[in-house]
């Protein structure tokens, strides 16, 4: 009987260690991963930064279905927030925008996104993307309003998301 009791005590201790090891591994690895898709990386004063946020489970890679607050900030070179937004994700996705003021200081900025959960871990668990904001030249007519006529039904403008066109080479452009 002593041998059976000793065997049971060892088995219970081994199971307790396995549970502790599993709990420790879950607490070290955050279960949320956040990603922000922006429409560009370079903007001008007065532009709008359009973005879409994806919130996924880091273990399965699937979108997190429950609603979650997502904090998005534009940080200056000193790390201070200059623009803030709070969004509620639905089904692991949410879209938003930042309107850059006309008097915004040109330079390099950092777009940061995080949730309350990811904020509990190291700052490396937040999402970061560098963006650049440039001053509008006086020579550029930045979206000057044209008088609209009564017969006009719609105005169509093509805005490329990015890429380069090569000179003296056949290029393929999709829209």
C-alpha cells in the first residue's frame, strides 16, 4: 500500500508541474496580435490617413470575434501622441482614419496600435509603423475646389496606392 500511495503522490506532483508549465507558457505569450493596414506610408499636410485594423489570435491566426477596444495613436519623434483614436473592433476588424491638420509639423512619425490586453505585455506587443508627413509645396494645387455644374452626376478620381512606373518600359497599371 505504501508503494501505491507513493506512486499516486508522484503522479499528482508531476501533473501539477505540467499544469504550471502550461500556465507559464500561456502567460509569456500574448494571445492577441494586432495589425494595421494603411493606405500609404507618405502623406502631406491636410491628407487623410485611411487604415484598417485586424485583431487576430496569435496561436490560431484567426480573427478575434468578440468586440475589443483598439487604441491607435500617431507618435512624434519624442514618443508623445499627437493624434489619438479609439475604435471598437467587430469580428476582429475595424476601419478608421486620421485627418492630418494643415498646420501639422512635417517629419517622421510612428503609428501605434494596441488593445488593453496587449498593453499589459512589453511595448513590443503593440503594432508600429513609420509614416512620413511632408509639407505641401506652394506650387502644388492641393485639391482646389472646382465649381460644380448641375449636370454633373459624379466625379471620379484615380488614386494609386503605391508602386513605381518605369520610363521606356511597358508598365501594367491596375485600378
